[in-house]
C-alpha cells in the first residue's frame, strides 16, 4: 500500500505538470491555441480538477467534481461549470456540518439514560 504522503506528493506533481499546457493555452498565440483547445478543456483541466479534489477531500469527491465539471461545461459552458464547482463545494460543506452534528448528537448520552 502506498503511504498518504507519497500519494499526496504524486498528486501534487501531476497537478503541477498537467497545468503546463494550460499556461501555453493562456499565453500562446491565438492562431496556435485553437489546435489544442479541446484537449485543454476536456483532458488537462479535468485531470487538474481530479488531482486537486483528490488531495482536498478524497477520490469520491474528485470523481463527482470532474463529472459535474464536464457535464456542466458540455451542456452550458464555462460559467455553468464554474458555478457547478461552487455549488459542489457548498453542498459538501453542508453535508460535513450535518454529519458532524449527527455524530455529536449520537455521542451525547440521553437525559433518560442518566439516573
């Protein structure tokens, strides 16, 4: 099994290396950029999102994040894709708060249980 530190290091390097083509896309001449625009949109950005989300909160959240990104981008464009990521982070935060409250409530003894 791979240690958490090694996994984090690998994901960090993937995240950094895959972002290099995006820099070329941003700062390259517009006539040359159009040739690999779809590769940046549908390959490199999802890989960066996947690696970043996996480091942030796990592989399941990473898969959901990439699926939401690609679906929103394909159906409605970049604005909807960015908003979908914001909504996903808000939904995750709400889920974590609810889960923490439930575990806190179940850890406390009931008033009827005490003598």
